[in-house]
């Protein structure tokens, strides 16, 4: 099985984890992306939304599990076929919520290009923007190095 091992700096990543953890309760109560149930009048629409949120919450748990004891002792996280899809999905969900909650003043174009003058941002927005980029980088690593493995599974 193909596996990616990434060494990260604890002092750099810890504040970004605080941003993610600050959104967990919100991500456990509502979908990150605005979605409509297949049939809003259907009696199963609330169950459909509940299942969507449960899957999203499970994916976020997989992402946060990367940053357990091994990370805090060795500074290493691992991605492989068993966790890549959930991590990629959870990165998307968290990025959407970071965008919605903390980065409203930045255009989508500047966010996606990473062209933001950090010196003009207050500390909270700067940390949220850095988290946004960090999660995008994780997604890129998964796509670049595990995409064939994911498709092949």
C-alpha cells in the first residue's frame, strides 16, 4: 500500500489545529456546503441531512486523528489508502467553513491563488488563512501521491 509520511513543525501546526478544532462543533451540526435534500418536502429530508452531517463528522475525526500522540512526539503524519478519501473530504469541509466564518473579507480568487498580504491581516484572520492553505496542501499531497491508489481501490 502506498503511504505518504509528512514531517511537520509542531509550533507551526498547533495553532492551525486550534482553528480546525474551533469549527468541529459547527461541522457536527450542519453540512459545510450549502446543500438541499433531494426533495425538501420529503419526510426523509431531515434524516438525509443528519446522515450527511454524520459522514462529515466522521471524516473530520479521521483528519484530527492524524494529529495524535505520534504527531506530538515525532511531528509526523501519515496518509494512505485507508484514510486519504476521508481526509480529502474533511479538508474540503473545514476549508469551506473557514472561508465562511473567518475569511469573508478575502476574494475567492486571492484565496485560491494564495495571494494575500499577510501583513495586512489581523492575527486571527492570518491564522485562519494559513490553516486554509495548510489544508489545501494536504489535499494536493493526497491527489498527487495517492490519487491512483484511491481510484484503484
